[in-house]
C-alpha cells in the first residue's frame, strides 16, 4: 500500500508542482545516472530541494531513490516520521556521533550497497538562499567506501527563493538545475573534496554566465 501511496504522491503532487509551478529548467540532464548505485549531491537551500532532485529521475527509479535527511527533524513525531520514511523514502541520518564507534552514515552506506540512488546534501543543512556553503567531509567518506558509486554534483538555483528556510508554502519562482559530470574518488579525502568543490563552483559559474546572457538579451 505505501508503495502505491508513494508513487501517487510523486506522480500527482510532486511532479506537477516541480514541473509546472516552479517552471524547472534542467541543463545537462543526460549526465544523470540511469541506474544505481549513485550519490546525487546538491547545494541545500529549501525543503523543495529533495523533491526536485527526486523528480529529475524517471518514475521507474522511484523505489530506488533514497534521500538522506536529518533524523532529529524528520523523526520528531510519529506522523512526520511515517510520512518521511514511507512516502518520501528518507534514510534518517543523525547529526553528530554518540561515540567513537558510531557511524551516522551507516544507513546511507547500506542503501548504496543495495544499488540505490541516494540524494545527499554535503552542506549538512539548509543555508542562505543561492549561496554555496562549506561542503562537509561526510561525502568524501561515502566516496571512499563506495568508489563504484557515481557522485553526481548538481547545482540548484531559485529554490531558496521559492521556499526558503522557515517558509510553509512554496511560491512560484523560476528554478534552474545544472547537472555536472560525476566526481571520481581520487584516493584522498582532501583532494576529493577539493575536486567536488571546484565542480560545484564551476556549475554555479555556468549558471551565472547563462543568467547574464539571458539578461543581456532581454
């Protein structure tokens, strides 16, 4: 039953919202993975980020799409926890460690090992609209554990204005998605994070270049 509820939620509500209300414009869609395992990563400014990321992939992959999300927020009451787990399909991630042997990313690793497509926000929390924050090294740990999984950087613009942190409902706002080439595991966490950061900054610069060209033509 929950499988069909999840399908109906994304097909009848999420996709019309993303494609029609937001007027989503996706560039380099061909770079998206067609199967797992994969880690789809993006800057994080809005609760809509997860919905947009999930909508980039075909509905046939929906059972394999697993967003990583903060356990303290999405599991704070039973109703929200059920909706987050069963309908959105989140992997709860605890912020911080309870001990030296604790692994907050264990659930994410298990999903990758199963061949899922994990949605992961390396900034860790929602930041200021349209601003890249520092990317945390949890992504490098995942890349090291699962070098076979494609790490796909995705730059999102506009969602922080459509539904910023603290907002209850989205407002129509044109949104852009720029999909980057996968970032390969380099054998070193520091180097990997440098490569990833450069790739995301490059996508942000590409957006700025396109936006500037459009503004000049108007």
